[in-house]
C-alpha cells in the first residue's frame, strides 16, 4: 500500500516486519562487533515498541487538558532524570541530573509560554517539551559519563594539580572540561548540516502536515537553536556538579 499524502510511512504489517528485521540486524551487528551492547540494543528496541504503543493509547486523552499535559511533561522529565542520572553514576548522586536538565529546559518553555509563541495547549506543549527534555537528557548523560571516565583515567593528574595548589573543584574541571565539552558535538553537527545532510523531524513533520517550507524551516530553526541553549546549559552544570563532587567518581 502506498503512503498517502501527509503520511511518511504506511502503517501496515509490512512495516512491522521491516522494523523487526532492522532491530534484529542492529542486535546482530552489535553482537558480532563485540560492542558490548547487543542485549541493550534489543531491550531498547522492545521498550520503544511498548512505550510508543502505550503513548499512542493515552496521548489523545492527555492532550485534551493543559493540566494532564503538564503532568505528562513532568513524567517525561522524571524519566529523563532517572535515565541520565543512572548513566552517570549508580550511587545516590544520580538525582542531581534534575538540575542540568531542568535548568536547560525550564527557561525555554517559560519564555515560549510567556510570549505566546507556544500555544497553551497540550498538543503543542508535549512535543516541544519532549524535544527539549530529550536534548537535555542526551547532553547530561554524555557530559556526566565522559567527565567521570576522564577523572578515573587521569586520577594522577588530578592529584598532581592538587599538589600544585589547585582547589579540588578547579583540579577536577581542569581535567574533565574538554572531555565533557565533546558532548555538544552531536547537536553542533546537526545544526551545521541541517538542510544539507539532514532534514530533521520537526521540519519534515510540518511539511507533511501541510505547512509551507518557510514556516517549517522557521520552526526547525527554533528547535535547533533551543537545543543548543538547553544542551550548553546542561553540560556547564554537569561540569559544576562533577567539579564540586556532587556526582561521585
């Protein structure tokens, strides 16, 4: 069955088969390549199926009210904090992930709602908040893991900096700042190559929904710039948390 106008892919049994084959291929490649994530790829794929099915069942009810939409956004935020925090550490310090994600996302949402650029409707709030929270999650997770890994690997250099008179925070930041900064590379590359290499989801989605190219481009530009702000804020705050020892090595 061919895809109809406004529909990117036809939802048929054939799509399900192709998705299953792609997941199996991803698991096989990760396993054969000894990447250590074969089971993780499988679990992630299966979780995505279950979670998207659940969201599809409740999303119509959720977006009907601004209050239920806000609760759904809080749920997304809580899951993002848990996920990013556990990527950084197994200890109690994982809860600090709420700070970089929240500090990056909240000001952007408040600005959009206060200026009226984002309608006070669940159908607008949930996808925008989801994109921003997802960006904050990625930046927090990557920056935290890379910072802590760097501190473990270069522990001797941290001790040497302390011997030279550096404060504990400054010694840690001297070692891990460069590694954490690489967490911004994905969003930087996406922004630099948008329209040339990639056509991101917001742009394609608006075109399929009937918006003009100029409107779709403006929305995608906002998304990319907002993600730069969210992820830059998240990385800086993760560094601060690591430097102050809030997230233990």
